[in-house]
C-alpha cells in the first residue's frame, strides 16, 4: 500500500518520509537474510564509528559513520 502524499508546505512530514526511506534502505538486509545481531565501535570522542549487522555469524554489512567537527552527523556509508 502506497503512502499518502505529503501536503504542500508540510516540510516536517516530508523530511521524516525522506529520512525513513533512506534509513530503511540503508539498514535492510540482503534478500533472504535477517539481522540477528548488531555490533558497534566508537570513536574516542564518543561518537559512533561503525555498526555491523550479522545474520548469525555471517556479516551482512557495515555502516561507517563520519562526523563533522561540531559532532553533527556528516555521512553514513554502507559496505
């Protein structure tokens, strides 16, 4: 079922839809797999460095987080 259109000028709703679509595509497992475990690493300043997603012992993907000097999230890359 398709999502209803976001009314014009409802920027908060539009940004949330874009955010949700990006996040769901970044963290979705490959077809036929499921995420059963996540592990994390942290930078020395306390920001998240990586998130690794596993199906059992099989690594599915790694998300690497890049931060600006002001600690705002700059980029998430998937490998």
